[in-house]
């Protein structure tokens, strides 16, 4: 099945204010716990908004989910000021700041039953395009604190490490520059 065929069978929905996901298993207890127990409190406290990827006509059949919150890439995120200066060269001198607006992908999971269908890549493409269509928020970057096992997935989808020195950490800060989005 092609990515387009898979995508045509599903809808992306913002999790409702009082909507709970009753069952979900991605094989990771922490991610499962988030969608089952924490997504609603995070929304109520305005900390993150969760989106579900559900089979059309079956809103309770969650194949995947992701949550988004505001973020920034800041001078303090870099190992050195030299690395930050190299990063900030992508902006003209008048637009060099101490931090740049970003959206953080806080939690991101695909159910065990749906793995291998490119759903993760479909959703990352959606998120990238969502923030570039009509420049909704003035957001320049997507960020993610990726688990070590997920780093190859994000790298394959165009994310790059912010620092090379944190390769041995349990999570790694990666970013995607929305100005690099290929508009094919």
C-alpha cells in the first residue's frame, strides 16, 4: 500500500476537550500512558495539544498520535556560542536573535498494529506542512527530544541534531528548519 493509499484511509483529529482515548499500544509504556492518561490534563493546562490519527468513520480507532507545544531554539541549547553563531548564519544580520520560534513535537507514537505503513512519515509531513501553510504562527523550526531508538526515523525525515556532543544521552534534541521544506 502506498503512503497516499494509507493516508486516504485516515483522518487527523485534534483530541477534544473532554475526549479520552480508551485503548492504545505502541509498545512503549511511557507513550501509552501519555495518550491514555495525560493528554487531557496537558490540554486543560494549555501545555500541549494532542492530535490523533484515526481510521475514517471510526474515531475510537487511534492508529497514531502526536502532541504539539510551543518551543524555541535558544543560545543556551548549544554547546558553545560558536555553534550557535554558525546556526544563526541562516538569518540575515538584522534578524539574528538569542532565540528563534519553534514548535515542539512532544509525544509521537504509532500503534504496534500500524507500524511499517509509513504513518510516522505521513504525520511528520503533515506537521511540517501545517506550520508552513499560511505561516500560521511565525514558526521557523520543529523540534523534538527524540528517544535514542527513534533518532534514525527523525534523521530519515530531515531532522538534524542540534549538538553533536549529546549523542550518548537517552534523548537527543533534533530540529527541522521549515524553510528547508521541499515544495514538490
